[in-house]
């Protein structure tokens, strides 16, 4: 394949399949309006797990290629934006184009750190929501297919190096539900020192436990802005008490953030009774 030529439909499809298999995001960009000899030209913009963009193919118009890269970058900022969009562009030569963007995101990667009672229902629920779920713990007898039949990966780890064999990317979601403050702190310290910030870091715990972890992180001179973005305690306040209820509250928060919701009850937002009956 020559990078200075447009992609054929078959080549573009192969690139999408390859990106999905490797867990990378991709945007296909197609010219739907412009000079007749350019209609149907395609390029692909691939985003690696560390966020780097690579253009595959070319529109043979430098300004158009550059603007396609910028649009693709915007489309890949969130894994749940509208999949297909069109954009009108004018390039330096004065020609006007319409580009159709088709975004292909890999499934979000959820790592549940700690394989206790909350982790079990959380794994099942988030697997149904489309997450690729990895469960890790330092106890071999806890990370078994019998306890986590819906997990994509189960790993026994050393909590001093919990993410040694896990790639942390922009599409990563991390839930800390370990059995000890020390383990949570070690995990947080690693995540905050990592160059790439995951989409979500949530930690269970009492106010006292979370405050102690934050103090230690600040004393370690880690970025206070990133510390402030940690969801702790994690989950939405639905009055959860049982492990299953807590898992639902955490899963709801994951959906809320990834789908850009606002958490307002739909009945309150629509207010149908007052709007359509009381007014009469």
C-alpha cells in the first residue's frame, strides 16, 4: 500500500478490522462532495493506545489531509461521540469539500483491581455493557473463571506492580476495590505517575481512607489536578448497601461519564404530568 494514494474500500475495511483486533481506534474519512475526480477517495486515521495518530493513505491534497487529521483527532477524543458525521471544508486552493467521518472505537477496557464481593457483580454488569473486563488480585484462588465467568482476562498480580502486564490507555477504566488501603495507594501512585491518564479512576473507601490516600499522594508531589479527578468514593449515590447495589452504582457512573449524561432522573427532566396535565 502506498501512503500517498487514497485507500480502496477493501483496503479501508481491512484497516478497520486490523485496528479492532489490536485494540486501536480508527476513523475512516471519505470525500462525498468536491471535484469530480476526488469523489469517493478515502483515508484512514488510526489512533494507537498511547494516543498517537497515524494517517493511512492520502487525499493527495496536503491541506485536506491535515484538516482530515484534525477532524479525526476531535472524533477520537471521546469513545462515545456520534459515530458518523459530515464536515464542509475549504482548502488553500479554494476548493470546497464535504468529508464523511466514520469512527470505529474498540470496546472500553475495564480493569477491576481486587476480586472481592463487589468485583463479582461489577464484572458481570460491565461485561453486559460492552466493556472488556480484566480482574486482578494477588490471591490466585480469587481470580478464577468460576467466580468471574464474564471476565475477558483474569490475572494474579503483585500489588506492588499491579499493572505490569496491563496496557493503560485513553480507553482504560480503572476501578479500585481492593481489601486494603495500602494496595489502593500503590495502584493510585502508579496510575498518577503514568504518562497516559485513563478515562476513569475510581476507588472505594471511607472518607477517612480516601483522605489519607490523597494526603500521601500530595506528599509524593503528584499532580493535584489528576488527584482531583479520581472518583472517590466511586459510584452514584443511589443508597447502595449490598455488593450488587454498589456494583450497579459504579456501573451507572461509568455509563454516565462515558455517555456524557447528567444523572438527572428522566421523570424529573421530562416532568410530563405537570407539563401536560396540570397546565390544563
